[in-house]
């Protein structure tokens, strides 16, 4: 059975917190032609999510782990559309925005632009995790604490 088409008259769900940061493309980000090697964008997204969550919570990763008894925010889904190449020396801006928060996961959109031109648009789904009490080598999803949800959904 096909998925129903969303009602175009319904307003989109409000987005949550956003964070923007500049990056200068370094030689190590590039292939021999001086164009960013596509997997590097996923590194940029990972760093940008860490910076976004740190800004929203006012805690670095170690502080967040201690305060909430959590083990991390692993990626369970990611993807990107590559629209325009980025090259060695380019100064780009990454705007990262929380799209939604569910019981134990949240989605982030990343828009990387150069001089106002959208070059790459990516997304990630992250899961709030804790160590499994029965086996500390394993992680388990855990409900995202209410105060964290509230901070992630604050509109920037």
C-alpha cells in the first residue's frame, strides 16, 4: 500500500534549534583535484551536530554524558545531496537544524553553502543511548530527557 501524500495545506512541523559555523576547506579535505572528497562532508556534519548539541545544552560531550548518564549519540541514518563542488581554500558555512525529536531519537538537517550558494544538503538521525545494564559493552536507546527535548526544540 503506498504512503499517503501529505496534505499540502498543513503547515510543516516547527523546526528546533539551529547553529551556524564557518569552515575553511583545507587541503586534507580534498582529493588530488582539490575538490572535497564526499565522505568528508559527513565528518563536517558529525562535528556540526556535536557543536549544535553542545550549544543547545551548554555542556560538552563529557559534561552531557556525566549529567545525563548517557553514552553517546550514534548515527543510525544519514544521507546527502551534492549540488555544487567545494574546493581547497573555499570558506563555507554549515547551518545545522534540529528537524524533530522523538522518544529516543532526533533528526538534524545540515546545509553547507558557499557565498549564498547551497552546495551540500545532508541529514542525520541520532539516537540517545546509555550502557546496557545487563552488558556494559552494549548500548541501548534511552528516552531523551524532557529538558533536553525542550532545548533541542527551542526555535533559534
